[in-house]
């Protein structure tokens, strides 16, 4: 396994399952102040990326943004309640590329895609992704999921295999959503004894604004009011009921065997937040030893540390001849 660690920052490791009233807030307050690279840059969303929509069926139209051209397409998949907007730095990085077509899309119920009543499981999201790939005529794809977007890309592999998949990039989530203990690299405990799963199912319905703002702060290395507001505005494009359903149904998913089967056959890159290094490293070394793994920043490291993140992606693509 190839391990790269860049720009490590001191953080207090706090379990996923902290009380929903103070989601890892103490960890940030105790850490040295870090300046977000995002706040020092011109906001890439001020640049107009090509935007389009694809009709999947009579109930669903998917919105996506894209840049670049090439035989290989990198598809960025956002996480829970998020949209293509969070990948603005990656789109800006690949703009004008003649080697890669790069797109980011809004899953059903999120962002500017349709808001149908049904279909809010990650298994169905994967079927939507398969239809999107088919509709766009893509034959060579690098899937790059973030958070629950990793669950979505693994659900795709589970249902459709890897015939069209050239490589996999997995950003800060393992293949299993819940487990008996935290050392299994999971988001939730099976018995939800810490109430963490409940806070993102019942909580998002009963106390929506507070849950969104706390979660936005937790994801960010620099939880400035401006950054928290920007992330919260994206989350507010998803209804509470859709958010609760996707989280509740995702709780049961485990794609460990699907991911392990890719080791040594499909190039794998993990980018994981620094505080999860010990837990993630144990799983990755034991189950996908041929993968490349990088640790940096916090949950939205690709947005706050775009130069570091994009250089890791460039190197990964170069290593396996992605171009």
C-alpha cells in the first residue's frame, strides 16, 4: 500500500459518535487556528462552468456541471445533502483539460436535480448514476465519491461491475456505514448508543437548521461564518424527509466485499481526513493493500485544501496511466 501524508495538522481525535448537540466542536476549538486555502482564493463558483441536465426518466432529471474533454471522464459524487457545487475547485483545476472530461452532478433530491417523492436510497442513486453514464455515452470512467458519495459509487460497483470503471477515488468514507465499534471505520454504531444516527434522521426533521449548521461546522477546518453559511445553503436544497430517508437506509449498507474484490485489479485512491488515520489505515492495509492512501485536513479537505488534493489526484492519474 502506498501511503502519502501531506500537511498534517494537529487535531484532537473525537469519535464519530459525539453528542449531536456539539458535533466535534470542541475538537476545532482546541486545535490551532488554520487558515483555509479556500478563503484566500477567488471563489471558483464565480467562474461559469458548463451546466446541463439529463432526463433519466419521467420523474428524474439530473443536473451536472462539466469541464474539459478526453476519453476518460472523472465523475465527482457529492455526499449527504450536498451538490456539485462543493467540487468547484476540482472543476476549476481541470477546466480546459484535453486529457479528462470532468463532471460533478447533483443526485436525486439534492442540489438542482429533480425532487421526486420516491427512490431515496443509495442503491437507487447508483442506478441513477448508471443511467447517467449511459445517457452521456461514457465508456472509461473514474468514480470519485465523497462521504455518502463513496457509498453510492460502491453501490454502483455492486450492481453494475467495473466494465466501464478505470479507477476509484474514495474521499473520507469506508465501505461500511455502521458497525459494532468505531475501529471498523464506520459512521454509526449498530445500536446507535451514542445517538449519532438518530441526530441525522429524526434530528434533521425536528431540528433541521441546528443540525445543518453543526454538521457544516464539523466538516470544515475553517468554520468561518462565511464558509458555514455557504455549506448550509447547499444543504438547504435538500428536504428534511429526503435527508432522513437516505441517511436511515444508508445505515444498513456494507460494501466491504465489493471493495476488497477491487484490490490489485482496479486502481484505488483513498483521501481521508487526518484524524481518522489510525482507524482507516488499519482497514486499508488489511483489505486493500495495493491502494494509495493520503491523509489531510478535515472532511471537506478537497474544498479547503484544493491545491494539495488536486495534486494528489493528478499524481494518482499519472501513476496508473489515467491519461
